[in-house]
């Protein structure tokens, strides 16, 4: 059974289960990403995992043309800062867009979280990576 501690290692365990979770302060209920053990608002120790909807909006993005050796074959690709519906912001790849046409990617576009299987470079084991893709909002 996974430890309930809100650590980066346990965050990866949750990603492997295809769950997008952040740390929630047990005192003031502030949501925090990346996960941590102390609250960034009230400074108290005590956090728990909270699963989120995965819906959000693009706040900013960049196209990576020259990547580290572990990601070089993927370039170019888009990385976005996504403001989640529940409040925190996360940084992840943006898929389903053309990195050769950044003018088509708009700040404020609605996106949804998804999970992509990749190989862990240190162990050669498959792990899940958080990604986002645009979705249509039906009114």
C-alpha cells in the first residue's frame, strides 16, 4: 500500500494509477502543487492527497525546439502551464497541438489531463506522464 505522505515519489505512484492529485492542507485546505508536507499558506504541517478533475486552461506555453538528450527525439514539443479548475497550476506537455504552428495555440484554451506511458530513464520501466490536450466546451 502506498504511503499517504504527499511526496513527489508518491505523486508518481498516483500518476501511474492515472490519477491527478495535489497536496491539500488538512488545516486551511489550500491546494498545493508540487506536493509538499507543509502548507504554503498557513505553514502548518499536515497534508493529504486530493484528486482533481484534470480540467483547466492554458496560462502560458512554450515550444521546446532543443531538448535534453532524454527528450531530444521528441522535439519540437509544447510545454504548458495549466491553471486547474480547482486552483493550482501545473506544468506538463500539451499534446494534440502542432508545435510548428504556435500561433494556433491560445492562452485561455480549455484543456483536460491525460496520461501517457513513457519509459523511466533510470530503470527502463514504464511510468505514466501527465499531459494535457485541448477539449471543446459545449455550452
